[in-house]
C-alpha cells in the first residue's frame, strides 16, 4: 500500500466537519483513503463536502450535545457503513468573556459542546471499538487548555477537561487496543480565529495575524516562535498521523501544534 493511501478501507467519523479544522481533517482522511462520515450542526456544510468527495464522504447533521442523537448516529454508521476505525472530535465553540462578565448560559453552552460533546461521541465509539479490540480516537483540543488566556476561561477550561477526559478514556481502553490522543492547536486561520479578531475591533487580517505572531505582553500572551499562523491543514496532518499505524504505540498523548506559542508551559 502506498503511503498516500495508508488509511485505505477504514471508516472515520469526524464531528464539526463543516468548516475549519474539522473540514481539513475530513479532507485529509479522505486523501489517505478513508471513508468519512462528516457531521456538523449545519448539514449544508457537510453536504457540500460530500458533493466534492463523491463516494468518499457521507454527510449527516449532528448535534454533539444530544447524547441520544450521537448514539443513534454511531449505531447507524456502523450498521450502514461498517465498523468505525477512527473518530475525531472537532466540534467546538468559543464564547469569549472576562470571568466577571461570563454568563451561566455561555459557560454551560461551551461545556455542552466542547466537553460533553466529546464524551458523547467518544463513549459511543469506544464501547464498540473496545469490543472489537481496536480503534483510534483523537480529540482536537487547544493550547489554551495548558496555559491561562484572558477572556477565554470557559473555552480553556472546557478544552482542559476534554484533554483529561480523553487521557482517562485512553487508559481505560488501552488494553483492548483502542488508542486515544489529543491534538492541541494554537492560533489557526479559521472562522473562529477571524471572529476573535473582529471582536477586538476593525482591522485587516494581515495586521491581526501579525499581532498574534508578535505577541502581546499586556495580555500576558507570548507570540509564535515559528512566525506564522497555522493553517487548518497543519492540524489535520497531526490528526492523520495519530490515527495511522505510524502512531500505533502512542496513546494518551497531547500533541501541541502551535508553532511553539505556549513554550510548552
């Protein structure tokens, strides 16, 4: 088998696949030969992806906060398409706010997607994978899970919880051949990143990116040593590695893909 098709014959489920990192992950998995069940809260986005990858992507709407809906989707995928080999949790939201202004609604909504959504999807898949003796689950978290960020307490806390949950799951299912890892991106050129820039006031994208790269000491934020904002494909490549046989002896690992921004704090 060629290196370009190292995931040939495998079935993957990707949440939040409609855009940004999730879309990049779905495309990267397809490029490596996998069939991808691409899910998103907005069905039109994954339907477009399926149209661009005929026979390689199956699009389905999914609200990861709905445990019953997730269980039903996983059951349907396995009945209709075969056993899941790969699951990638990408669905996530960010509601930025200083803690003293953070609402209960925003806190709960952030954890419902970023943490409970990971639980719902991983649990449904791990139960089946463990019974078969193999599989790989990757959760896309954030480098904010490992270093404090002003105005991002709910997001950072939810991602930190998702990281530790994934590690605990990995420990529980390791003996049954299921590997569970996380990928923690830094600033990545996605709609979420652009929304953060827009929230800081009018600016052009190049200037906003330059500020991120250079850092901001007044916000206690280091810059990016590699001198660039990540592309979603950079994160997708890390995911593909972790779900591949090249990473067969890696589990419970948190791979930072942030250009060195956190200095691995």
